[in-house]
C-alpha cells in the first residue's frame, strides 16, 4: 500500500528531494486549492492534474509554462527544485 504524503510533511520536505510532480502538488497545496480549482486556474483538466499528482504523467511544457506564469514559480525550481521558488 502506497503511503500518502500529508500537506504538512510535504511542505517540510527539503525541496531537492521533491520531483516535478511533487513540486506541482506542493504549489497547489500552498495555494490551498482543490485539484479542480487548480486545474481551472492553470487551464488544465482536473484529470490531468490528478495524473500529474499521481505520477502517472509528468507535466507537459504547457503545464510547466502555466505554473510559471500563473503561480510565479521559476523554471529552475519547477524542473530541478533549484533556485528561487
């Protein structure tokens, strides 16, 4: 059985230990958005957000660009966990 990471434990994890799917979810949790609300904010489908957070897919370039533009996250942080958040 896969252990779910709680909001608190994910936000306390060192940033370099998170992968791109974790960082995607972390942004959503920091904004206190539901998956539906976050999907609408980014112009994505809720099923795509769920697939990213479930690690079934990695975010495509459109999702990465939207995370950068809408949420103000740097490309370096989104892709590698490095640099300014």
